[in-house]
């Protein structure tokens, strides 16, 4: 039970830190996608490039730039929202293969992140 409380406290602190300086902030699960969608049209009308620094989000407007920070490593990347999703579970963002590789979780498949719009 103590580990759960510590994780909850750390998540709450991260949300507060992000929300104090960001127009939009959210923490939760992230996954990545790419190979099956590379070269196809995304929801924004752009051709999806799995190696670009892009992401799918359920509600943020296309073209929105967000900073994505991996909670386990502290690594951050800036991505542009150009697609809709994720549509699996309670994940909050689907990153391109390139963004996942930059954060270092491509081999894991999923990670916990915080996202912030500046």
C-alpha cells in the first residue's frame, strides 16, 4: 500500500508542476504506433511519418505542440498532434515510433508520461 501512496503522491506533484506553467497538462499512459500506419493519411489529413515527432490525442486540436515527459526516465520530447487516439484502455497519448524511440520506450511498448501544452 505504501508504494501506491508514493506513486500517487509523485503523480500529483508532477501534475501540479506541469499545470502551474502549462496551458494544458495531463498524466497517464502512453503507447506508440507506426509501421502499420506509415505513409497513410492521419486524421488531420497529413501523411503519417512514423519517424516524425508526432502524436495522436483524443481532443487536443491538430497542430498543437506538447511536451511529453516519461515519468520513469525524465526524458522529454516535443511532438505535434496530428492524429486521433489512442483507442486502447486509459492511455492519454499515442506517440509516433520516432518519438517513442527518443523517449527510450520503443522496446517496452508503453510507459507513463505527463504531457504539457506550452
